């Protein structure tokens, strides 16, 4: 048997739980922004095929949100307790600095995603477009605050340790927000999410094109996803080197 202590096993459990917890996050980041781009084209051109393409990808997002939220809920609670048990000081700092702002982003996303699905006949085109962009904005804001807290663990700026309370205390929120590590990791992570969402939409569109079903919608979905994914991939590749250099 392997001679592994309890602390190492606990950290391994936390790593595996957090990994599974993150599986649906890149799809949310990529798909929400792709929906906003497609609907923007529909509002600007007025062509119904772009509205149908938005609804087509929206069906994918609906299932992804339903399954992803359930899995993240079931694993988010264990992740929170594991984080508190293994990294108590970091957990206290996290909720003081970014927890409430991340909650704001989560409710922004969760509220407007309902309006996206049920507001096609109740909202004007511009109002519905604003709702779609707010869903994408909420998803990216949620990722921002998580990565700000994560980057602070690697580069703890804007805080000082108080020996009386035995915890880190925030001294400058702007320094935490504009942490150089946080900036590079945020753009790199969301770019990877954009690539994931683009590849997901391209695969579904290619399947329908090969089957000869919904060809017009599938072709436009693939066109937007391919352009979006290529731009995101180029940015992700450049930032990967920048993010890895300090660690090396």
C-alpha cells in the first residue's frame, strides 16, 4: 500500500472534486458569448435565420445550464468545505474579498438566463439582446472573481497578515483586482472557455450539415463559432506563455 498521509489524501480529494466541478464552466463561458454574438447579428441584419441559429444554440445552452448547474451545486458544497478545511486562511480571505461579488455575478447570470429562454415573445429585439449580453456578462464576471481570488493565492498583493486575528486582511481592493497574475489568468481561462464553446458548437453544426438537416442554421453557427474560436485560440496561446513564465 502507498504510504500517504491524511493531508495528502484530502488534497487529492479536493483536486478531483474541483476538477469535476469545473467541467461545465468553460462551456458556459463560450456558449453564452456565442449566443450574444449571433443575436447581435440578428438584430443588426433582421434576418430570421440568425434568430433561428440563436435559438438552435440556445437549446444546447438550456441543457448545459440544467445539467451543469445541478452538477456544480452537488459538488460546489463539498468544494467549499474542502477549501475551508485545507486552506482556512485563504478561504476567509476569499469570502471577504471576492465571495459577495461572485454571488452578485451568479445571480445576474441566473436571473437573465430565464428571460433569455422565455422572453422571445415578451421582449423587443433590443431588450432581448440586452438580456443575452447580460447572461454572458454574468458568466464572465463570475469567472473573474474566482480567478482574482485564485491568483491572490499565488501572488498575495493588497493584503497584510494580522497576527491577532490570524488571518489575511484586505488593504487595497484595487491591487487585488489588478493583480498582474489575475489579469493574465483571467484572459487565458476565459479564452480557453471560448475555444471550448466554439468547438462544441462547430461539432454540432458539422453533424447537422453532414446529415443534411437545418443546413442554413448549422452553416451559420459553424461560421461564427470557427471565427470566434480562432480568435480566442490565438489569444489563449499567447497568454499561456505569459502565465507559465513566472512559474518556470
